[in-house]
C-alpha cells in the first residue's frame, strides 16, 4: 500500500492511461478523484474501483478552464479533507499537415494539454502549500506530489502532430519550472514521457493500418506497444515515498524509443 490514505486526483481518467493510473493508485490505498469531461465514463470507472474494494469518486472537469480546475481541487478537499497527489493526464491530439493546420485546432490542443496542466497544477499546488506536511513523509515536510503526463514526442517530433508535440515540449518545461518553484513549499513535481502505449487514443489516431503498426514497432527496441498499467505503475512510484528525492525530472517508459532515436 504505497499510497495508503493519500488523496489523489487523476485528470483525463475515464479511459486509457488515466484510467490505469486511477485504478493503480486506488489499489495502492489512495482515495481517488476520477476527473474527466466524460462524466459517464468517469462515474463508471469510480464504480468499478469501488466494486473492487477501492475508494473513488467521479468529478466532471474541463481542465482548460481555471474555474473548473479550482472547483476540482475544492471537490477533492470537500470530500476527503486534503490533496496529496495530482496526476495531470488529460490530453488530446489533432493530426494535420503543418500547412493545413487550423489556428483553432492548434489552440484547442494546447488548451487541454499544456494550459490544463498549468491550471490544475496551480490549483492543486495552492491547496498543497496551505496544508500540513503529510504524516509519515520521509523528511517530514512533503505536502504533495504533482505528476505531469508528457510524451517522448516532447523530445522527438511527428510532422503531422504539430500541436501535440509542441504541447508536450511545453509540459516538460512546465514540469521543471513547477518543480523549482514549489520545492520550497514541500511539493515535488515529476513528469512521465510514455512511448507508444496501447490506448484508445493511439489506436484511433495512429494505428490506422498494418503499416502504421509495423512502423511503430520498428522504432521501438523492445518490439511491442506499452500497456497503460505499465505507465500507471511509474505514476504510483513517483507519487510514493520511494521517489522522495526525485523532482523536476521526466521519466521515459518508452521501450527504448529515445535511445534508438530513429525509425528503422
């Protein structure tokens, strides 16, 4: 029970990596707020977690709206009394050739992926900074942990995923800035940069045919897609006391993609 009695918010948690993070944290003893614009999906997941013996409640949230981000944090505190962990996972993609990309589509992706991480991170950090250090923290001063979901595409680029790639590059820098700014307040901030993970998003946006699947597998030294629960276990580790001396870094569970650095 690495996260016993801790209160966690996971955004974009109705499916994919977010859902896996919510389940994994509940299994490790956390009380989880499942946040998503898909309220029905979030509610269904919270019920599944509860049926499995965990603790979870659902909250609809548009992370790109400052008032909604603040309301999400208040919701968690009103139900559970404090906030220990935020996983900024909400994210969307939009594929288009650079010359054809519409301004509104560029703005839409950055609003969720980058601005959403900033707004939820700021709202969570404001709460964490005011609360007492968590009981049992290794150094006795930790007030909270924020985990930002980035991507290998924060470092590598995909030509037809302009706003997504730009947003994840921003998330990496946001993670570093937040970590430095919030360290004196007892708040750790880490990032996760997954490679190709078998989510609904990947299947609909990238795995459109056999050639696309082969291209992904040939750029991944381990020769397979990652699973959402493999990313969730990294999130649990970063939120736990096992990672008490980690802040400001990005962990890349990518099957060796960054080390290879090209497509075969």
